């Protein structure tokens, strides 16, 4: 919940600072809405999710997958190259595909 509060305040400050650059505000508004949705749904799911289970699902599954990447269990490039196509969970696919679309020049996955 603290992430949502802090992010809302950062976004409000951003909008105030860039209120005359509507294109930039709209671009980041979309990103803010995605972040807000993500953590709202994560908070809703966490009480019923069993971390460490082999079956990743939903927003908690995304967090678990990112944790595996940061701990070096899998690489992001590996995930994008193969297993992403096999993921059946729509939330995880949505998140990873969105992340890929934000990072094409860094990952050179095309």
C-alpha cells in the first residue's frame, strides 16, 4: 500500500511540473495507471497466493518471476526467447510483453 501512496504523490508532482507538456503527461499517466492497477491487484491477491509453488499465476506470479530473475535463477532474455510463449497466465504474459515493449533497444530481442 505504501508503494501506491508514494507513487501517487510522485505522479501528482510530475503532473504539476509538466502540466504544459500534455503529451509527456499522458504517456506517463498511462504508466502510472498500469502501476496502480498492478499493485492494487497484487495486494488483493497476496493473501490467497502460495509463493514457492511451481504454478505461477497473476500479479503475485509476476513478482515471483521477477524475483527468480533478480536472483539469477533465470535470465530475462531466456524468458523472452522461449518460455514466454508457453506461459498460459494472461497477467504474466501481459506484464512481460509490456516490459519487452518498453525495452527493445536494450534487449535486442526482435
